């Protein structure tokens, strides 16, 4: 009779094994869980790198660019291109064949995706090549369409186009709902004996208004569209569910099923009697996508139906942060260094997903929830910070904080919300840029893309829930190579999540804004007074008796 040993007193053997005549199932050592690597398509996994460490290029050096645009740049005090412009401008220009509607070779053009930090100059990276290519056009037709998620952003981009179109024959139009729909229709198309004529070359629009015009404006023709720019592309992908892109493509390709790849490439209806119709050239069409937080989800990107896309991005992963690492590398070695870094990248790693400007200082401060307003007051009254944008997570939180700061007094503070008219919002931004307003408090209405001069500080009063929100909020400062500081106010329990979130943007060192307790203490009497008054004001506002 075999003796079954006392297994509890011995070492546990791994896997099934024999003990005498018995098979003991044994135990299994738990292996550490292996991280599943995401498989990324080649174009996402191996992007083109925007080299941020290279010498700046003077605007005259890009001899491909039309002299009138170079002049305009100089008028606007732009003497050198930013890296994203140095990389993207020649890329788009090299494919233009001199004829407005066609590529150089006549074959379809690859779509371009750009992921670069906030304030790095992405707008001019598409405005300039589009204008350059459209400048020699003979007939006015809609040839460029720029789609943005919200009206304020559309207005901002429209102003840039308008500025650079001045003195040229090109006409740009904003479809943002400032005008009545019928009025807008009249400024887009005119009916003549020979048919409809477009009155605009370039349209800047939000998706809703654009689809309305496509569906309801007779003669609104996208069949000659050369460029479709999707700015804030990751945000726009959320809107894709509204089908705006499907509607646009249906009109660009004039096919019933824009998903049919053969039909899409068959955009061959060249105008009769032109040089191109003899060459058999195809009408060119190119999508240009821009964002500071471009999605890396291939499934989401799939919805954009990109044609042989190419991605360009700045290098930000902590392991590959070139800014730091290339500091001491001589300029000759720099290019090689960037190439090496690119080939070093782990397979499937997407490098350009989330990046913050290198001129941005990022701090956080820990406090109790009830002390959060005191931290803001400390920044304003003790540290004398000015030109502050302060972000909260809700309209209620914005309003409450606004009232508290206002009741405390001695600073000019404004509340910015989507409930305000476009004109009122513009006025606040103007006053802020002129230094007449010390602090603007807002929820995410202002987080994306808005380019305000002179934002020195961004305070994140509530912790943003996603890294994308963080990147866009802090990106309102440290723009165009200027310095800026972002301060995130955190409760103790939020610190870990905050650090984990920032690691996604390649950050592994965290700095605290240190505040001596007595500094907050000195603010308390007046603050408590404001707190006491607050419920009454909120009550009166509710009854409609008072607006503060
Ligand atoms: N080459 C340049 N030289 C100086 N200033 C520039 C240059 N290019 C752009 N700018 C300025 O930099 C600021 C930021 O540019 P822009 O708004 O295009 O940034 P962005 O990359 O689109 O940012 P975001 O991702 O936040 O939308 C603008 O005020 C713009 O006028």
C-alpha cells in the first residue's frame, strides 16, 4: 500500500505528478499577467517624426510657397516656421501639380494625419498650403472644406484664412450660424442662366450647419473639393456617428455608396476640354487631419476612410523624449539620433498620442476639497498671478467658484460658458487678451483649440477625467513657444490617478506647488465671509431676482 505523504508539510509541486500510484493534480504557479500588445497598422506604428530640435526655418527659405503668402507671414510678424509647419507644408505642396484640381502625377493623393502639441502652429500648417494651391484657380468653386467641432473654433480658423486671403481672389466663408440660414445660402451660391455658380472657394464650418447646406442649399456643390480638413480630429470622430462625413463624401464622390472603394477612386470626371481631360488625370482629393490628441484606435480611424494615410507626430514617449536627450548631441548627429530613436520604438507603440509643449511647467497642489477655492485665491492674492484660465468640470462648479472669487473682491474675474452669446464670449476673450480681466473661469467650452494671447497660468480646479481633457486644458498656455504654467488642484485621493494619467503623456517627474499653511490661513476670514453670502445670492439668482 503506497503511503500518501503529508503534502501540506512539503513543498507544493507544480502541475500533475505521481505520488506512488496516485496522480496528484498539483498546483500551478501564477505567471505574472502578460500585457497584450496592441497591433497597430504600419502607418500608426511607424509615423513620420516632426523634428522639434532642428534649427528654425526662415519663411523665405521655403521657396515653394507663393511670395504673397510669404509677405503676409512677415506682415503678421512670422519670420520662421514652427517644426510642424516645416514638416507638413512641403509635404502637401510637393504633390501639387500647378493645376488647382489635380495632383502632380495625376494619381490619388495620400491622406495626412498630424498629431502635434497644443499651440505648435497646426492651423497655419494647413492654411498656407491650401491657399498656395488654390491661388491660381480660374473658376470659383468650393475646393477646401475645413470642419471643426464648435463655432468658436470655426470662427478662429476662419479669421486666419480671411487674414491670409486678403488681397487675393480667394473667397472664404464661415458657416457657423451667425447669419440666418437663408442669408447664408445667398452668400454661398448664385443661380445664373448657365446654372449655379459658387461664390466661395473655402468653407470653414461645424458639421451640423454644413450638412444643412449640403441638403438644403441648391447648387451647393462639393464635386470639385480638393481638401477636406478635419481639425481637432479626435473630437470630430465622436461626431462621425452623426454621419456628417458620409454626407460629405457622398457629395464629393457623387456616389450612392461612399464606402465602395472602387467608386471612390473613380473620381475621374475631369472637366471637358481642359489639359487634364486630355492627360486622363484624376481630380485630386485629400483629407488632412490635425489634433493634439489624435486617437490611435485603428477602428475609430477606420471610420474616416483614409486613403493610404501617413501620420506625422512629435516624439514624446518618456523613454524617447528627444528634447531632453538631444540637448548635448551636436547638430550633425541630431538627425541620425531622431532616426535611431524612431527605429528604437517598440513595435506597436504609438509615440505621438499625447504631448505637451516643452515650454509648459506642470505643477500640482494637494488640499482638502473644501480648501480648493482658497488655493485659487492664494494664486490671485498671495502669488499675484494674473492672466489665468481656470477650468472646472461643470457649469455649476464654474458659477460657484466665479461667485466666490467675485465676492472676495479685488480682481477682475469672468465666467465663460456656452450659455453666453458668441459676441459676449468674444468680448471676454478680448478683454482677457488686453489684460483687463485677471481670470476667466470656464468648463470645457474653452478647452480645445482656442488660441488666446497671453495666458500665463492655467488652473485645473477640478481634476480632468481623461488625459485628452488635461492636454487640451493645459494647452491654452505655453503656446507658440512661449512659457506657461499649469497647476492642477487635487484632493489627496486623486493624486495617484493624476500621476497615472500624466504618465500617458510621457511624464514621469511630478512637481508640487508648495504652499505654507499660514498663507491660506490669512485668506480665511474674508473667504468665510464670501462663503456666508453665497447661498443667498444663489437663492436670489434662482428666483430670477438677481444676476451677479
Ligand atoms: N511660425 C510661427 N511663428 C510665430 N507664431 C506662430 C507661428 N505659427 C503659428 N503661430 C502662432 O501660434 C499660435 C498657436 O497656433 P495654432 O492655434 O495654430 O496652434 P495649434 O497647434 O492649432 O494648437 P491647438 O492644438 O491648441 O489647436 C497662434 O497664435 C499662431 O498665430
